[in-house]
């Protein structure tokens, strides 16, 4: 793919953090469309919140992007659920068509409105999707499907609105689409020949630690806490 790639932002969404489904939990996953111009800063869009800043949000997860072309596949698998009738089902800030995990590489840089973004990591789905869809294995389904979405860090703040073009202007790692990284993680790869090249990438700290530990220990990390969550009452 050449750096001429450009797609239109079909929806821009933000949400406030509210008490969620399990004791003591909060979430901003229920995001609503914005039609106004919204300021995007280092920690995300103005008016957007995360319920658990230990694992959500922050500079490396400032903006969540999810491809709307994944929605028909989910409707085929899950039925015509109300939550799947419009963007926002997965807690995304940006919804587009024409760009998926197979098209985006780690470190890709995009212009959006007045802002500049950089692809920082793919999304690792958590248990809050289980409760949002009322399916106990929804996070596992998302993970297995590869239709996870991805995150950006903000290189230059600016104002953004629905209808703006998201334009790729720099690609430093063309051999590393997010699908390749996802396969290393979710296919439980332990082979050093496959893992070691990833350590040359500008990985976020948690992903670097994951690959390093696999190489050191020769074992796969546990996912149950992230993907199943605490017990429900």
C-alpha cells in the first residue's frame, strides 16, 4: 500500500465514564456520535473518558479506530443486534470504511483534520465487550477474529470533525501490518525466529515486555483476567 491512502471519517464518537456492569467498574465504552468540531489532544478527544486509566486511555491509546466494514460480519455471526446498527459498538472514536488491520502498519502516520496521528498498537479486547454484547465470550471472539481495531498516539494536537479525511503520509514499517503482530500474539507464537524481529519495532512497553517474556520463559502469558474479567454478582 502506498502512502496515498485516504479514507473519510464516517463517524467521530466520544463518551463519558459511568458505572458499568460489575461491582466497582466504570467504563466510557458507550460512545456517542459528535457532529461538531472536537479538539484532539495528547490524551484523546475533548469530552472522551475512560473508566479504568490503568489499562485504557493514556498517550499510547489516545484514539481508538474500528473499521465499519467489520460490522456486517458481526451481524452475520451474532444476529441483527441493536448495538451493531451504527458505529460505536466497540467503543471506537473513529469509524471509517476502506481501512482495516490488514491495511495499517505499526508506526503509520496519518493526518486528520489539524492533527497528526501515529498507529501505536492493535487493540487487545477486554471483558467489557462481553457485557456490552451480553455474550460471555465476545472478547474472545473479537480476539480470534482479528477484527480488533487499533490505537493511535497524537503527534500533533488539532481539531477534528466527522467528514475529515484520514490520510496516510508516512510508513516506516511496511512489512508489519497489524495482522502480522496480532498473529504473533494470539497464535501463541514462541519461535524466536518469528518473535525477535518484532523487538526491532517501536513497540509500546506492554507489547515489548510480552515478546521479551515469551523469549525468556518460553511460555505464553495468561489472558483470563483481561478477557473474562471479575466475577459478576
